[in-house]
């Protein structure tokens, strides 16, 4: 059912695997390397058509020009305004919904769980017009909090799936013992279940932060001005109708990628623990 480990395959297969991995890694890294090189390429090189050659000199001032010539600082602030409330809201709601769906047995439990998960299978493009009209009718169109509210609502489904399955794997005897001692359900959730969920909360926070920070589709659909656009949508405004400032766009892209990368490395230990907990028995 599962693929055979590489160490147990034939020598020819192992040799092919060892040769294919570096090639695949290089192909995956080529666009990132291209963006990194373009971010320090002078505008004169791009004007002369030197897109893939060695830069005439390293223009590190592009990283300063991106702040001087564009409102990228405001774009990044808007991204934090949208991403942080979304992470907090989605994780808190999913902890409670996951606990209810995993611990309590009631009619339509699976149906309710399916409704949480079903939204993740709907293509974004189908929801574009209804969501835009809803934000217009509620007066939240072109606002960071309207974008955050939508992300909280949409991400809660995936987060509930994650949390519900994680809580299902916890020893139910702990909850039963607390109930025998007369502990209220809220205190069981807050003082017994939540501490055990810390690895899952950390892993989910990193995932949701990355999803929302890198979102481009809904950022362009629900926001239109520099005062509200996140950095992913704001970077596209650096290119005018006649002039493409790819060196500034590349520098801005590198800066925009730093927060989720830094968060992953800061939370790496908890992230890996949250993903692997329960993967093995024993």
C-alpha cells in the first residue's frame, strides 16, 4: 500500500533517486534564485535587457528604494492587521469547535463536521462575487477588517478539521476522570485539553499565518486602495502602465517573504511536534 523505502530498493533505483533529488531541488530553487538576483540588479541592467546575466554591480539600495518610492511599509502593516487577527480568531474558534465535535456525541455531529470541512472544497472563484457583494452590503468592502473577517470564517473550517482530529487522538480518560471529580466542561477544556493542544496550536498558527500572509486572490478582490491592501496585492501596483520596476518588485517580494519564514524558524520545534504527534503508536 505504501511505497517501499529507498534504502530497500535496487541499487539502480537508489542511484536514480540520488541524481533526481538535486535536479528537482535546483529546478524548484531557480525562480527563487532569479528573484533574489533581480532584487539586487540595477535598473540599468533591466533597461538594457540583462535579465538573466550577471549584474553589472549589486544594487542593494533597491531595498531602500522600495521604501522610498512605494508605500510598502503601509502594505506590510496592512498584512499584519489582516493576518494576526485571522490567526487568533481562526485558532480560537477551531479549538472550541474541534473540542465540541471530538468530545460530545450528539445527532448530526458528522453532518455539522462535514459542513465545516465542505467549504474547503469550494473553488475560490465561485465565491468571488457573493463574498464581494456581502462585504459591500455590510459596509466592509475595501477594509482590512472585512478581509480579516472573511479569512477567519473561511479558515475556521480547515482549522476545525485539524483540531478535531488532534483532540480525537488525545486520551479520553483524562476528560472522564475530570468529570468524575466534578470539574466543569469549560474548565476541562481550558485547563486539560488546551495545554495538550499547544503543539497543534503552534503548527496551525504557522500554517494559517503563511496562508493568509501569502494570499493574493482575496486581497485583490476585497481591497482596492493603498490604505487597505496587503503587501501581496500592493506589490503589483509598483508596475505602471508603461514601466515595469521588476528590481523593486523583486526586492519587495523578498521583504514580504521574510515574516512567514522567520515565524516558521521561530516555531519550527513546535510546528514539527504538532504535525508528527500521533503519527506513531507506542
